[in-house]
C-alpha cells in the first residue's frame, strides 16, 4: 500500500487566513482543494509537502455567479457543479471540458482551480517511487529523490529527451484550453493583495516550473466573458471513453457573421508543457468553407509537437491534431459532429451537443 509522508493539516476559514498561512509556511506548504491529483501524487512521493492548507472551508472560493460582464467561478467550485449549471452550459467549451474530466465521483471532488493548476504529466514521472528509483529518477524529481540520484547525475535527466536541458512533461488539464479559448481571466490573491491576469499568462513552457503564479499566491476566481455571439466547443482525445487524461485537447471559440469569421481563439492542450494558443489571423474575415478550414488545419497542426511521454504513437497523434482542428471548426460552423468522421463521432459521442 502506498502512503503519503507525514504532514501537518491546516483548515483556514477565510481567504485572508489562507493567504497568511501560505505565506508563513514557506516552501514546505501546498494547497489542498479536491485532492484528486495531489493526494495520489503524495502517495507516489512526487510531491512531499510538510504542510497542507485546505481550501474547502474558504467560502469566498465557492461562488458561482453571473453579472453583466462575466461568469464568475470560484476556484473551489467542483467540476460536477459546473456540469450541472445551466449558465455554464451556455459556455459550451467549458461545459464540454468539465464534463469529460475523469468520472462523476472524481468530478464531484475535483475543483476548477485544481484542474487549472494540475501538475504536468509524463510516462517517466507518473509512476510509483520504486519504479522511478529504478531508472535513477528524472529532473522533475522532488528534492528528496534528487538527493538519491546516482553520483554524477545530480542535475537530473529528462528521459523523454535525455540531451535536453529542460523537462518536457505535458500540460494535461482539460479546462485550460477551453477557458483560454473563451478568453478567460483569473484572479490571484496573496498576503500582498490581489492581481488579475489573462488565464493564458498562468502557464510557462516548462514541465517543472509550469505555473507563473508566485508561491504565496492562491488562484481565487475565474472570469469568463459573457459573449452570447460566441460559439465554442472542446474536443478531447483519450484512449478510453472516460477517466483518462487528454492526449490532445482542442478548445475553440468563434464569432461568426453568417459564415464569415469575425473573431477566433483556438487552443491546443496536452501537446506541450503549456496550452498552445494558435495564430488564427488567417481565419479572420474568411468564409468558413471546407477549403479555409483545411488550410488552417494544415498550417497550425505543425504547432503540435508530441513527444513519447504520453499515450499513442507520435505520428498518429499528429494526424489526429489536424482532424480535431477540422472537426471543431466544422462543428462551430454548424455541421453535425457525428457526421464529420470516425474521430469526430468518437469525440462527440461522449456528451450530447
């Protein structure tokens, strides 16, 4: 049986108390929301905090509200709650992403903030402690494992790309590509106050230091613009029809005037250490014809550079990127996703449109 290392448990009841505790505890502390990712990681010794600060009783983080400009989602709102909200369903990409995470019991525990801050994943990292020790750990190893590395390997190795100076672990959350496509913003709180930023700015292209937020900051709220004219969707590739992490995610949002694209945001997930925001300038002002969609997919699929650190063969994953980009755009154009292709049916069959 795998067991977590000993830790101290704190349960603040206000945001101010939580930020004060996080500031006081230093690098040894981690935040606990739903725990669906952190707790298994602790049991595998991938994360070994000496203090856990639970956010479950912080009331400010559980709000789900709408005003004239934004859908406001507290970071501790569960994914299950999001899928049950009629307001969220109008932001179709977010609904699709939340509803395709794991299984219903996990969605009823997992939070939107936790999913956005999900640790990057890799076939060589997401194994138990003994397995990782057998290959001499990797550069993403916690401090304790880094000390255990064989002499001469103190800097660590990325087993995906042994000659690389950086970690290539993959950003594998579903909510980020969908919310970035919807142009979402986030609020972060610390003992110094609150700041706001585009969600896309939360991520860095580094498998180890994948979040730009400061250690003392808590993700508190997600702001999704209210834009009824925007159509959006999220397509997810995984081996099984449920439970699995994405091997590819496509979040897409378009504003159309009849069939002409006025605005577009398209984001790839699970193909790099951060979500990739694609250049959609070639779509703006264009008629969303099959030819325009194919040309865009041919050009932008090159942004996906999958490595051998997740599921499926690399060449096939590259081809599916093109198919999913094409399928998502055709869905937003108004085509029935179930008629697009075998891949399209596989994606769309998971949820009702």
